[in-house]
C-alpha cells in the first residue's frame, strides 16, 4: 500500500479577482486609492517572501510591518484584507504554517526537533495555538504531517 501526504490546501495569497474600488471611511473621506493599495500589498509580499525571520518572530506585528513598508497599520491591514480576504493574524499564520510544513518535511535539518520547538521556531507562543493553526490550514496535526512525510521518504 502506497502512502501519500494528502494534498494540503495552499491558499493563494491574492484573490485573482481582487480589484478594490475606491472606498470612503466613516467620515466620508476617500481611503487609499486602489493602485496605491496594490503597490502596498506588493511591497508587503516582497517583505514576507524575502525574509522568513520577520514572520517567524513571535513579536512580529502589524505595527512592525507598517514600519517596514513605510505605511500605517490601517493601510497595511486594509491592503491585506482587500487582496487576500484575511486579517493580519490569519495572513501571518499562513506564512508560519507554510514554513513549519517545509521544516517538518526536512528531516535532515529538523528531524530531531519537538513539535514545541517547531512551534516556537516559526513564531507561535504556544504549542496549542500552533496545533490549532496547523490543523486549520492543513487538515491534520503537525505530528501526523511529519509522520506521513517520513513514510513517503522510505
């Protein structure tokens, strides 16, 4: 019997149909124009894709991302939500789980680490939060994912 890892739901970081329209805030002031939000979101993605240490830091925050992108928290949050349909925390956790999955399958470098260490190394403050997020994004526990990955290698 051949074992395989179930296909993991990879979410696309950007909705293909995402083309936000200009909106107004509660006081009727125009918010960031769509082209500027797209540019900001592209900058956010560049930071996220180029530096894993950002989102693997448990203290990484919306404020820090806004500083890195020379923007403010409202616009960064708005850009993430407009182009992914997710809030900041879900967006960051998705990156963290993607990194954890990569590490869990890298038995040469991470084969002897505990799930607790793995959780902390990708930015989670608790193993239970890591397990919950991992299950949400993959449909299985980190331990099962690692076990199935090892069985595939044999």
